[in-house]
C-alpha cells in the first residue's frame, strides 16, 4: 500500500513552527495478511522530510544537547522499554 499524507497544520505544537502550512510526505506500507488479519507490517517513510516540514530538523543546539542528555542518562532506553512493554500488553489483549 502506498500512502501520501498531506495536511495543513491548524493546531499548535510546542515544537512546531509550521502552523497553517501544508505538510506533505510519502510512506509505503507492506502488510502480510493471514485469514483476513494483519500478521506483519513493514513501513518505509520519509521521516527526515516530515521533520523538516514540521520545523524540528535539524534540531537547534539546545535541543540537540537535551537529546544527548536523554540518551546518555538512560531515559531513552527506559522509554523504549516502556513502549515495548505497553505494545506487548496491547497485543496480548487482542
């Protein structure tokens, strides 16, 4: 499945400078179906273009320092573990 997302930013985001401007990015999704259910999903997305259009890439020096501190301090790993745990819980409840 090929998807092209276009939207106008009509709400404020704390990190975004794109209010009212159009965002346009493409994605390709590959779905494996078994007995009418999705059993595997892979995606190829143009995240760099999307982040540039959102106004957050490249990050400012202050944001880059915060990101580095988040990674070095272990917060990134803890957040990834939490997301993985929640995804497993959600998957087991289906």
